[in-house]
C-alpha cells in the first residue's frame, strides 16, 4: 500500500468518518438512555422515584412538579429524540458516505454538526447558569462533562470535515486543470490545430 501524505484527502476523509461514527454512537446511546429514563419516569409512581433516588426535599418537590406536567416530559422526550438520537443515527449513516468522498454527504454532515454544536452549546451554557443559580456544583460538573464534551467532539468532527472538504476540492481542482501538472519550461497541452 503506498504511503499517503498526512493531509491527503483520503486520509482526512477516513479520520472524519471515524469521528462521525464515534459521535453518532455516543449520541444514540447517551440521548437514547436519557429519553428512555424520562419515559420510564412518566410511568413509575412518583413516590417510588423519590424513594429510589434518595431525593432531598427540594428534589422531591421538583419531581412532584414535573409529574404534574406530563406534557412537558413528553415534549422533552421528543426533543431529545429529534435533537439527539436522530442526528446521531444520521452521523452513523453519513460516515460511510463521507469515507467514500461523497461531497453532498460531507456538506450535510458538516451542516448538521454545526447546528448541533450551536444548540448543545446553548444548552450547556443554560445548564451551567441554572446550576450556578441553584448552587449545585454536581449538576454543573455533569452538564460540563456530558454536554460540554459532546460540543467539543462535534466541533472537532466539524473541523475535520471542513479540512477534508477543502483537501478534496483542491485535489479535484488540480486533477481537472491540465496546466497544474506541467513542469517549468515544458510546453502546455496540445490543442487541436496547434503545431
């Protein structure tokens, strides 16, 4: 197998596809578990949730308020699936097309990554603010570890895709330009009718 340059389009596409698969798998698992936990919380009796979770009185009161608004929990479950599980599944599929060098798949994955970075970034900032207002360092740590690391992973994957797209477009431009393969002093390609 010939040695490839570190910035070759093939190598960059492979790296980007691997990171797409990693991000997709983490999102499907993480967001899927969160949605499933919220769904189970709507089914379980409220006192069993409070007792099993060893909730403080303030947490028990918040759980009771959530139980009184089942539409909010359902909407949250749907939001998690739409904004987390479905993009994760899309990354898993798009990773194969990115590896093959499909430009449309690369653009779609990059747009989806960018949108999700912005949304999760805003969610992370809101979660940190909420944890600071409540004075709960554990909640803030969890938000930063879970969602902050996801923003970092998605942002890095978006950067890899951008580099792969740039390298591929430069590679395609040099292949289609007959003058780019000429050495200095050599005549250009012959056109019909030229001597």
